C-alpha cells in the first residue's frame, strides 16, 4: 500500500460530523434531558419534515430499511399463495421480506444502463405468470432504485395498474433523488427508505421510513411498527413487530437534514467530475435526462475489474462490489429454481461492476489521485 499520503475514505462520515457537531450534540442532549428514548418528540418532528421534503401526506419512521419494506407488505396482508415481483440485482433485504412472509418471488432482469428493473421485462414476466395458471396470485412489485437513481415509475405504474398490483418503491438508495421533478419516496402506493449510516441521508445506527398518501395505509403502518397497537400499547388490533425508530437516531437525522440538499449538490459535483475523467476508460454511470441521482454509490463497469481493483488497493484506494452475486444465484433462494443464465443482464453487470469512493467531501486532489489510479 502507498505510504506517506492521507487516507482516502470510501465514505467520510467524520467530515460531515465536524460540520454539524454542535447541532448533533444539542439535539442528542435534548433526548437525554427528556428521556423519551423510544418514540420521543423527535420522531414526529422528523416524520413531518421528511413528508414535506418528499411531498407526500404521511411519513412513518421505523427501525430499519428492511422494516420499511416488510411493514407495507404486512399491511397488504402478503403471505402464502401471493407473488411479488422484484429485481435480482439488489441487496437481499428487498427479496428477503417477501420470503419472510411466506410469499413467492418472481425476479425480473434489469435495464443494462440504469441497472433498475426493466419495465418491458416486467410486463413479459407478468404475462408469462398469468398464462402459467400456477394457482398463485400476483399481488405487487418492488422496484429498486439502485445506486441513487429511481426506477421508471411511469412505465412500472402503468403495468402494475393493468395487472392490479401494488407498487412498493424501494428508495433505500435514492432518497433525495428526483424522477420527472418529483422526489424519490413519492412513487408507488408506498415507498420505503433506509437511514443506514452509509446512505446519502443516514443516522448513527439503523433506521428507516415509509411514505404514502393513503390515510388508512399510514394508520396500519403506525400500528404494525408497534406490535399491532390500537388505542394503547396493551390494545393489539393486529399482529405487528417491534419496528420503532429510536429518538436519538431521529435527532441525528434532523441535524443531517439541515445540510442534506447541499450535500446532494456536492455528491453530484463529485460524480460529474468522475464521469468527465473516466468515461473513456470504464463504463461510467448513466443517469436519465428526466432524473437526478442521490449518488448513493458511484459504480463503474470494467472488463478487467479484478486487476483494476487490485491496482487501486495497492494505491490505497478503497473499493467495493455492489453486488457480486445476483439474488437468483444465492443459496437462500435456491428453492426458487433459478440458474445462471436466467437473468443475463444482472449476471453480466455483477461480473464487472465495482464502486469507488463517493461522498460530499471528496476533494479534487483525492479525486485526481483515484482517477489516475484507475487510468493506470
């Protein structure tokens, strides 16, 4: 490894913390002073600000991005005999929540440029499913907004409406992004996001949120996150989970919201500079003209990925692969009967993609160093 040079962080949370340290300490102290560590006043404050930011009627905070996907499925009563469609090129949580409820999964391959679920292939998969007469019922689709860019929700929404499906937006990586002028989190029937520390808007632990405009859905989500609570904690009107967001995590997010839009602009600046300097040596990310990305990751494709990552490691540049093995090839989903070759685009991308450092505080000197290391 190269010595005598400052360390390059894949994600620099310390630089961000230095900017908001005073605000963080003030807000966390308030939580310590009032002592309502679970469902304290910070939760309602955060939910209000997030709903306003996204442009929806309701935001419901929860314990993680995984719970943010699970709880809406529970609200829809998803279970055995139901089928949900989603992408195989994502983190396991997206599909895991469907399996946890005993429902069946159907994977749909991705668009080779955006890496998001391909609407045409979704339509084909639904038509094929209908003709199969499996005895199961198609209920919903979970599009995943990968690396910061939203899926094509107009196309997906039209297909879902035609087949009578709900749409659950997995906006775990896209919070802050836009699609045709609207914010991520405002699409589908319900949207879910994650506040894992590495996300564009992350807390200092686990956290998540759900967004919708439906009053009945919002009421169900609030109940389900607290053990199916009714009028009080000992009145249980449905089976739920312990899916609450902690007050301290909400306090952290409230402080981070103060600089979030500025950080999104800084991320975009970093991404544009990467693209300008790398587009002729690797395949750089594609962002649709009617979209903006939150740049959760800056992921590139390289035919010589292993050699390039090895060279970067020697130069002291951290990298990561999102995702090395598509879900249909994971041992956990072996029972679905998929094999290599079933989703060729996802497999091809998984074999050549990797991510390089991306955060708002990546200065030009570090970017130039990373670019030069990639260019060899």
